């Protein structure tokens, strides 16, 4: 089993350049709902950080049922990541200032000082990824090798990881 630092480093590299997650929460009647959300950071403890509105549906859903999933997909790089963890809503203006970028003003026109802004922290507990050859040539080679060997995993990598939260 890979060390926590190695697993997080691998996740960070796979996510790099692909910061839009599909965040899945559970709504009141038990159904799952997913929506795109820009990830601001994957920290050294394995937590994903997002900025949201305290009055948003996702913030309320997390308060009621903190078990969530964040998934990332890059067809261009043939990389897919699923991270399961526990989420919480945090009010920390200093941390918000660290994570804020001017592009966020498109979604939050009142800016960083909007009193309704909060952070959504998802502490990763487990992850699974699929990483195959990217680009047109890589995908063509993948198809040829898969057909020749009848092994769809011949040029791709898949791993499940357990991530121990900090104590």
C-alpha cells in the first residue's frame, strides 16, 4: 500500500490542470445530486477546498449528510478520479482570502467580503483513479494494444487508495 504522502502526491498530479469537480451530495429524500464546482486546493492533509455560499443547496446538504464524493474527468488526458470523503462548511475569512481568485467574482459579484461566502472542505477518505494514455496518438496506441492483448488495462493504471485523515 502506498504511503499517504505518495497517494496524495499522485492525486495532486492527476488532478493538476483539471480543477472542476462534480461534487455529489445527498438531498433530503435520499437521492444523490451532482454539480460542477471549482476546487481551490488539495492540501497536504488530503482535503479538497471549495468556495460556496452558506445558503446554497450544497451547503445545506452537507450539513445534513456530510458523506460526499468529488469526481474529476479529463477526456483529453484520459484520466478519471473519484474521491470519497466527509465534508463540512467552514467560516474562515483568512483561509477564504488565501483561496480567493479574481475569477471567483463571476460567481460571487459581491467579492471576497460577501458575508454569505464560506468554505466547503472535503476530507478525502478514499480515492480511485483510472489513468490511461492521453492525446490522439496515446489513445490510438491504447486501442491497438488492447485489441492485440485483449487486456483493457495493458497501458492504463487503476488504483484504489485509503487516505487516513489527520488526527
